[in-house]
C-alpha cells in the first residue's frame, strides 16, 4: 500500500468563503481531510525525532496555510520560527507572517485589548480573570498547590483577581499590571488594619476603594462596588494569614513576572497586534520558545493562547468566516484546563487546534496529574478528533493508541515472512497485501494495531528515504483505503 499526502496548488488566499466540506489534504488517493475535520481538532503524538514536525505536522500546516487560514503558532524550540518561515514560504504566505518576540516591533497590551475591544460589557472582568488564571495555572505547576486543594486555591486566586480588576476599573477607569500588583500588596492583612489610620493613609487599595465610592454609579455598578468593598474589607481581611499569604504570593509572583523587562515591554506597553489579526489572515508566531525563555516564554504563550481562544470564541462567523488555527508544538507546555472547554465549542468558531506532543503522560502531568487532570486530558483528547501517531516507545501512549483503535477478531499467521522496506508498515499492521506464503493461522480477539507496532514506524531522514510513518485515526470515520477508522500514512519530509 502506498499512501502520501496530496499536495495542491496554492489557492487564492483572499478567497472570501470557506466551506466546511473543502478538502485540505489527502491521506490517501481516496481519503480526504476536510476543513470540517480540521476544526474538529488534531493531536499529533510521537517520540522525539519521530517526525511529528517534519512529517504530519508539516503536511497539516501546509494544507491549512494553502487554504488561507490565519493562525497562532506557539513555539517550544528555538528553531520553530525557522520552520514556520519555511512553511509560509512554501505555501506562498510569507507576507502574512507576523513574528511576536524580543526582536520584533509587535506589542500586545492584553489588558487594554480586553478593556477597549468592541462589545465589551459583562464579560470584561471575567475575560481578564480567565487570562490571568490561565497564566497562574502554569505558574503554579510543580509548586505543590496542586492536588486535592487545587480547586480551592484556583477559586481563591480567581476571586482575588476578579475583585482587584473590578476595583481598579471602578476607581481609575483602567486596568494595568503595575496597579494590579500595587493594589493586591496593599490590601488589608487583618480587620485591625482595616480600622487603622496608618493603613488607610498609605494603602493604594484603600485609596481605590475611596475613589470608586465617590464615582457616580449605575445601580448595577453600585451593587458591584458593594461586593468588591465587602471582599477587601471583610472577607479578604479575615482570611487566615497562611491562606492569604499563599493566595497573594502566587498572584503577585505571577503578576510580577508580567511586570518585568521583556514581558512588560511586550504585553504592558502599546498594542499594534491582537489575536483578531488571525481572522484577517495573519500567521502570528510567538517567538519566545519555552526551551529558551523558560517561564517567561511559557507565560507569553499561554497569555496569547488564552486571549486568542477568547477572541475567536466571540467572533461573528458570518462577518469573519476565515478559518484559523491554533498550533502548539510540545503542547504540554501550554495546555491548560480551559482547553478542553474551548475544544468543545471552537468548531463553530472555525478554529482548528493542532497540538503536537511526545506522549500522553506529559499532558496528564501538565494538567496536574491527579484524577481531575486525567479527566480533563481525556476530554481534550476526545475533542481533538484527528489523531496522528508516530513512532513511540512510551508504553502508556502506545496502549492508549491501540485501545482507541480497538480490538477485533484476528487471524494470526504462524509462519514468518520477509518483506521489502516498501511494505514493511503494511505487514507490521497486518493489512491485506502483506507478502505471502503463510502456512497456518490462529484466531483471537486482539488489538487491531498492537501497541508494539507504534515502536516500529519509520522516522524519516536519509535512512528511511525521508519517509515518516504515521497512523491517522479519526473517530467515527471509515477510511476508504483501509475500511477502518485508522489509516497508515507515509509522509514525505521533502
Ligand atoms: N527536512 C528534513 N529532511 C530530512 N530529515 C529531516 C528533516 N527534518 C527533520 N529531519 C530528521 O527527521 C527526523 C524527524 O524529525 P522531526 O523534527 O520531524 O521530529 P519530531 O517528532 O518533531 O521531534 P521533536 O519531538 O524532537 O520535535 C529526525 O531524525 C530529523 O533529524
Ligand atoms: Mg518537532
């Protein structure tokens, strides 16, 4: 069996309409991957060097670029930018590439964007809270506040963020990172402090409460103000010292990183690009790879990802029909608990998520490793409908992939065969057409694709004649070339 990704001529990127039935690429002569499939999400799993980026990743990226998608690319490795520059060149989309990073002029004032975007209203504070909560979530990984009490801390931090943002915008009419920081560190540490003249005279939080109180308010704003004042003067002040210090320190340490050098410059100054640019066809690459910029890179990527998801969810698909992709290589660095929810709704916003990762255990670990993390990961995997498996030696991933594909009654040959390199995968996967000369069979109810089959897929490079093997799985699909819901595909790296 010989299968290949189908290459198509570059299409007019300015084409006004996209149809969900549009073909983006062919997995085989008879099996197409459509725009509908793309917006149902994709996950590519394979060990380091298995050919995720240069095999299926490249084929999928080129297909979406050629179809005129806009998109957001989150990076993990220093060479990810060069990879996407190559992709854009190959797809004739160089002019649409926007690089957001330390060497570019692009700035994204995320708070201003949320405050000033059209259609602001009740969701305003909540959007900013969601952005900050996503960043807090990745900041917290490995800090020991996960596990059983995780939900409590998350709620407490979100509550602090919500009240601080509300108070600042009521008092000053704007929300800035330095003022958020100043407000939270000057909030009352006890009921005595609330009554103390010293605290009242020096606290920025108290000054904001006074300013907000004096402002003219609608009945709704007056109710909001009452809640905010109660929170800071009663609830927050009465928290135990330990609880308050954990909530405040995790909040301020995160906000502090946003408030320093590179991130302050990129995210807290002006705005000349926003996630909405992707709807116009921009390919925004966040060139702050996690491997190079560590936590700072991770914060930047997660901020962009979350702002992009919020922005895309809000768009009017009639007025802005261009499909967009959200791309993350080594996605475990940027996956947060909000992704599963986004994935359940993004289809109607024409957003195609494509996550590449080495194994599924990484994703479990990223989402906290607890039972809840596993459930969130399972939901996310379930909602990334196209799955591409490359060579892997991780038994958890291989068993999972084999389990997804399922078990069937199978006949096993008792005699061995020799095969050429061409039909190696065909024989490994037990597909028809694999050699001949079997002398005996036994039957059993077995994995249709054995977990060990994933350890033997070709990984590209000269020794495999630049061929990368992948097994494409789509729930609910019957591939014509295989008659099942999975299909072996050989991707060319060239
Ligand atoms: N354009 C290319 N031509 C030939 N070989 C390549 C090309 N790009 C990568 N390779 C080689 O092919 C193999 C697969 O590389 P690739 O970068 O796609 O793996 P990957 O699964 O993305 O790995 P990682 O998890 O480390 O990102 C590697 O051995 C790599 O050196
Ligand atoms: Mg890669």
